[in-house]
C-alpha cells in the first residue's frame, strides 16, 4: 500500500477548497477532493494531475455522517493514512433575522456546524490510532465579530471556533495531532451567491467597492504554511483579512 501524505478537502469544487487542493497537491500531497458537484471535481482532478499532482475525488454531502465516514475510509484505503482534513465546506446566506429565512438557517447549521463535526468524527479515530494528523476547520472573521445580517452565520462560525479549540485541548499530548482554525475575511468566491436578502446584498456591494478582497489562493497559502510547520508547532488560528477590511 502506498504511503503518500494524504489530505482530504471538503467543499473542493470551488473557492477556497479548490485553491487549497491545488496548493497541497503542489506541495506533494495526494488530495482527496470532496463536494457535491461531480463535474467540477472531475475537472479539478484532471487539472491537478496535468500539473503533476495526485488526486482522487468522492462526491460527498458533508451533512451526512455516513458519507463523511465513507470519504475518510476511501482516503485511508488509497494511501494507508490520513494526514490532513480541511473542513472547508460552508454556506453564507446572510440575512436580517426579521426576514425569518428558517430554511437558510437550517442549511447553515447543517453544513457549517454538523458538517465540521461529521468531518472530525470521520477522521479523529483514524488519527488517534496512527497518533498523528492535522484537522483544519474553516471559520470566518464572522466567527470573531457579528455584523448586521450575519447573526446566524456568525453563530455557526463562532461554533466552529469553539469546537476546534475544545478538540485541540482534548488531544492526547503524546499524539502529534494538531488543530487549526482558519478565519478568512472577505474573499472573492462563490460564497456570496447564496445570499437572497436584497438588503444584505446592497451592503455587500458598497463594501466591495471600498476594498480589494482576498483571493482564494491567499487562504490556501496560509493553510499551506500551517500544515508544513514542524510537528511540535501547532498553529492554533489564522485570522486573515483584506488590508482594508475593518
């Protein structure tokens, strides 16, 4: 069985997940791509392989604990170990609470919180058995500060930070298992496409005109930095904003 460093990336079909997959593949990792849009995973796998990288994919819904477990098992069977999990899949349908967009609230809780928990549940037993690994959970600047329209989204991202830090403290200190919270600010991705509240969209438009957003590659570079630190170094959190973002 091949013993190649392996990284699982959820939400790999676009944005930060796609950029992170390319970054880690370029650093020599075999990347296991996970998302719901198979055609994009196929294209990304081909692109990574054309650049000399190594990739597989599995269509995965992070809101299913069974599908996340199957994803981890597929990565394990391929390379005999799991070095990295990037829990990146997320939704950001911001809205004012009086719009009562309950369906959107439910989706954010399912993807942003349960998806992270199911990812941890899928890889933690494996990492504890092998006594090494790195779990990176993507939170947000919204997990540090609440703005109008971000109440529920911020709630999910604060939860990601709490879950991550709790997990970090529970890790057996004799194991080389690390936990990193990645908190991006405004990034030019498809994430804003899920916003249906016109009031929030108007405020986003004015904000985007006043600053240059981060690119997905900026976050991928930060993740690359965190995962390649020596085993005794645990980068607990990366908070990265556009220079002009308050």
